[in-house]
C-alpha cells in the first residue's frame, strides 16, 4: 500500500483488497476482504453523490477566498493617481497580501489559489474595475457552507450497508427463534428519516400518514442489504399488508425491521402477529 502511494497522485494511501482465485475458500480473512470489496462497490453511487457535494463545497470556498482577495487588493488602490504602479507593487508582494488576508479573515491556507498563476492573471486586469464586495453576498456564501450544504447532506443516507447491519439489539446465534422479532425494537425515527429521504416529493408531517413509496424505489433501496431477491420477496409480502405494491411509513418501517433482522441472522417469519 505504501509503495502504491509513491506512484498514485492522491493524498490518501490506496486501499488494497486481497483475494483468491479459488471458487471456494474457508479463509475468514479472504472472505472478509471479499465482503469489504462488495460493500465498497455497492456504496459507489452514494459516494459519487458525496464527492459531487464536496466538489461544490470546494468551489464555494474558492469563490469566497477569491472575492475577499480581490476586494482586499482593490481597497489598497488610491482614489485617483498612481493606480497602475500601486497595483504592480501589490502584485509583486502578493505573498505578503495573502498572509494579511489569511490572518484577518482566519482562512485556511488550502483555500487560497496558486500564488504565481493568480498573480499573472491579475496583471492583465484593472483591479479598480472590480465592484466592491458586498457583505450580503459574503453572508450568502457563508450560509451556503453553514446551512444549505449540511441540509443537502441529510437527504443522502450515509452508509446503507452498515445501516442494515447495525442494531441496538443482538440475536443469540445459538437460539434464533421468532421470539427475537419484536415490534418494540422497530426504530421509527430512523425509518421516518429514510422514508422522507427516499420520497420523490417533499412531504410534511400531515401528509406522512397517506404518503407511499413506489415499489421500484423500495426495490432499489432494499437490494443494498444484499439479501437474495427470493428472501426480499417474502419479506415484502409480510410488510405490504394491503398488497398494493407500495409501502406507507408503517409498512416501510416493518420491512426495514424485517430486513435488518434477516441480515443479522434472524429468521424469516411465516407470518406476522396483528
């Protein structure tokens, strides 16, 4: 892994998966590596969305720093005379101006543009022609980073594979019975958040009772549990109490509960009690 780090241009050390070409292996390490690889592959669509959002965050931060830098340099220019000579002096000592701006606004150094490239671009421009930076616009950028982006991230479940495996309860591997399936264990808060994030339309609390998720949306979501489709079909039949091919919140919560229970080694019940 460390050797790969010398030839691959990423700051993180590359993850290497170890496997075997044998069709069947009893080695727990190799089986664990295989499962981790499958988990990472299944998480690619969700991670791609996260990467896009991270790129947008980077762009917003770059725009913010560019605006502050240009406004700082513009404010150093005289009102009437010697503007050209003053601009040249500022650009010559651009490193010192970067330091002033960084300290004044408490900005991370990684958000600043390349010193030489940025200085060359500005030499062909008249700094006095830039508009004065509006605090309203700067506040809007800050709100985007502080409020809008975090709100956007909540619409995407973080790790769905881990979601299906995680639970506050444990199942006795030596005594897997239907007694392990309890309605009291259903996490309605978790189910509600997922239900809202999967719904194609924004729904209010009043609409929650009548809102339903289409079968194709549910299928895409629950297949990430990696359970066989035949087993998921049985669980769906149990949860879809009105057999309409869609799930309301209670039905969705039940299917989520049944799926998590099955992934952790629990049984598929023959039926559900009232």
